[in-house]
């Protein structure tokens, strides 16, 4: 079974894919104009979708609440959050304004200590201590043989509007599959807590 942290980290597709700011392609070669355009498109997408990223971080931070009995979600909170998230599971797109509204609905149910825990949670894609994961995603998956695995922007899809709560709308197939499984686990956890 996946932890909430793992479930929600997959929802951070945008944050993980745009974190690369190097002007070089894998192997040290210069990026092609197409690759540069793709990276610029992702940077622009990230800049215009800050509330989507904030929502994803809030959901990611919910995993931190589960680690401390003092900040675990109550039955009423889980029920409210589930009620907020469920209608979005099938929608194809979430705008930045909608993400802001949704984030306010979720955080409005939380106590000050819970909010503090979320704010101090590691950022999406970050290991404790501030280290980012290798671009391969899974812990320990940073190498292929004895070569480091590198991010290849030419293989990543161009950004498009999506709904982080509906994994079927994620452009990259590998991330879509993982997000679907993990979003189902999050829903299952919230449902169990709400009973």
C-alpha cells in the first residue's frame, strides 16, 4: 500500500517536470531549439499555475498530518475534504482560480497546528534534508547501470491544462498510471477516516 506522501507526490507532475533549469541536454550537449522551447513552455505553465501547485502541496502536506496523533485528520475533516475532492475526480481540467478555491475549502477545515505542519512539510519531490529526487522518480532509482539517470526534455510532453485530481488528464502515461493508483489510495484512506 502506498503512503499518502507517495500518493500525493505523484500529483506533482508539474513541479517535478519543470524543476530542471539546465540549458544542457543529457550527456552535456546543448539543447535543441525544440527542447529549449519545451522547457520555456513548462516554466510559463508553472508560473501561470501557482495555485494548482499550492493545492498539490496542501494535499502532499496531508501526509505529514498522519504522522502525529495531535495533527491527524478528524472524522469530520476527512469527510469534508473527501466531499471537496470527489466532484473533481472526473473533471478534465482545473483552472488556477478553481485550484485556489479548492485549496481554501480544504485548508479552511484545518486547525492552526495542522496548517503549520503542512507549511513546514518537505516540498513536493524533496527528500527530508532538502535533497531532490533524481528525475527517475522513485527513491533509489537514480541510476541506470552505472550511469546517472538524466531528465530528457525531448521525451516529455508539452504542457497542457489538466486536473491534478483526475489522473486520466495527465499527459505522461507513466505518471498517469502511478497517479491513478495513488489517488485511489488517497480516496480510500479519506473514506476510511470519514466513517
